[in-house]
C-alpha cells in the first residue's frame, strides 16, 4: 500500500496525497469540519427554541398541537429510508458494483428526498396556510395563547424551512452524483464525492430526527394534553 | 466502473448490508416509539424520553451510516469538538437568559406594526 504512490494512480487520485487512503481521510475530515459549522448553524436555532420553549411552554404546546403529526412522522420514516438507500449507494460504489446499481440507489434516494418535500408542502405547509397559521403572511389563528402560538409558528417555519432548503440542496448534490456516476467518474478506489455527500445527507436526516419530536410532540398528544 | 482493482488499497471498512438493515430497522422502531409515547401521558417524562430516543437515533446514524465507528481519531475529535461547542452555546445562553432580569424596552423603539409587539406586551 505504501508503494501505491509509485504505481499507477487510480482515477480521481490527487497528487498531493501519499496514498488514496490519506486522500479519503482528508476528504472526510474536511466534510466533518463543514458539518460542525452546520451543527452550530442549526444549533443557534435550537438554542433560541430551547429558551423560548422554557419561557412560554403553554404557548408552545398549543402551537405544537396545530401541526400535522401524522405527516411529520411519515416524513421521518421517508428520510430514514432515504438514509439507508444513500448508504447502499455508497456501498455499491465502494464494493465496485456495476454503475447501474449505484445509480439505482441514488435515484431512489433522490425520489425519497423529493417525496419528503412534496409531503411537507402539500400536507403540512399548504393546510397551515389555509388555517391561518403562517405568521405575518396569512395569520388568523385566535386560540387562547395566540401571540405565543405565533412565536412558535415562526420557529416552526424557520427551522423546517432551513431544513427544507438543505433538502433541496441535497437533491441538487444527488443529481450531480447521478451524472458523475453515469460518466464513470467513480470506482472502488475513488468514491469520495459519494461518501462525503452521503455525510451531508445523513446530517440533514439527523436534523429532522430532532426537529420531529421537538416541534410536533411538545406536551404529548394524549387526550387532555 | 474503471478497472483499477489491482492497484487499489482495500483497507477501507465495508459495512455489511446486514448492519445497515439492522440500523435502519432500529431507526424505524425509534420513530414509531417516539410517536407512540407521545400518545401516552407520562407527565414530565414525555420530553426526556423523546430526547433519549432522538439521541439514540442520532448515535446510530453517526456511528454506522456516517461510518464514524470506523473513522480516524482526528475526525472524531472534530465531531466531539463540534458538539462540545454546541453544548457551550446552549448552556451559556440559557444561563444568561434565565438569570438576568430585563429592563422594559420603550415600545416606540419597535415602531408600529411590529410583529414582536403583541408578544412583548403579552409577556413583559
């Protein structure tokens, strides 16, 4: 392995690296450094959310009960399946399967990502709009804690909106990956773009894993909650 | 796929499909569990249980789907540092917010039609 640098270079191997293993590790490290900034980016919203939730819990419970929990849960499942298909796409490249296999899993992942956005728009944000739950633009909710619910909905739309923007970016990345795979850019030695895009995709999944209970399930859904 | 198999290094850890499927099923069970638990009255325990499930799901995704179980020490340090900084942000922000009393802001400062005005007048 140490003489790899002196032997024929695999496709995609950059010359500043000693070995392709080192290149892969550098790519992963760089992607994680980016994801750490993303953790803190979303973290700022989560911090604000925690403070406002602790200060105005009754309003947040009332606001949470306006959300469509069934579709929130369904979307969680959609994202988990998409994380599995993404992992299988990377594995298929890593183990040198036919490019058709990798493309199949990538397209599958893309469709699930699109389904997530579709469910969100059609079954959540659209009804929210009609129920007057969109602060500033279409607001006529007047329950007992209306001003606090307004604040909750601001959090809801900012957090799920930022997450949805990340999903759209993810779909763009997947599209590029599908094209690159079709053009034989990856091999069992070189698949870093697939792998680090996978890291991004899984990260977006993790954000939703937290958004779902924190936004949809405040104060429970049991009778009398 | 290009044919470079003979020159390539294969030190990479290939996660078995069975591991991926196991993690996947655990994540789905976690989702069902967190949703189901919300329909049962557990008093103050509803939120802690939801958070424990969310953190467990996150750990599974990070360790197996994101391959951190097989990552280098340097990568792990970066990840831990990220979460450590997040903990600092949350802890110190809460510490500040919940131990400080606020001066009343003159409301004209916010202007008419401000979205935040009704909130301020409601709570402060």
